[in-house]
C-alpha cells in the first residue's frame, strides 16, 4: 500500500474508515490476493479466523448489493459511477511513481467521493 504520509494514503484510509472492513482486514485481503502469505504479526489461528470473517463480509456485501439492486435502491447509473470511481482509485493507488497531484489534495478527492456517494444514496 501507500506511504502513510502520502495524499493517496489519506484517501485510502478515508475509504476504509467508511467501509465495513477494518484496516487489518483489508491488509489481510490484499496480501492474500497477492499471494504474500500470512502477516508475521498475527498467529495462524487469528489469520485464518480473519480470512473467514473477510469471506463472510464479502459474501454479505454481494447479497446486499443484489438485494438493493432488486429493490431499485441502486440503479444502473449508480453502478456505472461506482465502476468509474473504482477504476480511478485503482490507478491512483497502483501508481508508485507519483502521488495525487498538488491540485488534487486528498481532502478534495475524499470530499468528491463523499458527495458522489451521498447523491447515489436514493434511500
């Protein structure tokens, strides 16, 4: 992940703080998906318990998305916007050579994401 002093790390932290996942769970998911193995600061039992909890959360999230979509709480436009945001964040987080440019401070990015999420919430 990003350096804890970078602007993109601030965005990353803001997204985690507003998600259903903890930073530790996201770190475990990230390492598992990249085949980096178990973190050294966690026992094998705790690691596999965290993996199980993460799988359950992801499964529940997917069921929730299906339910909300079927109730028209989430429409096609919302899914398209979420995909675009996701793609842009993927590029931003994956960039090792640069951080968010000075003209796009982390506060601006997080504010924009927050506003988009508020507008997409039709409930």
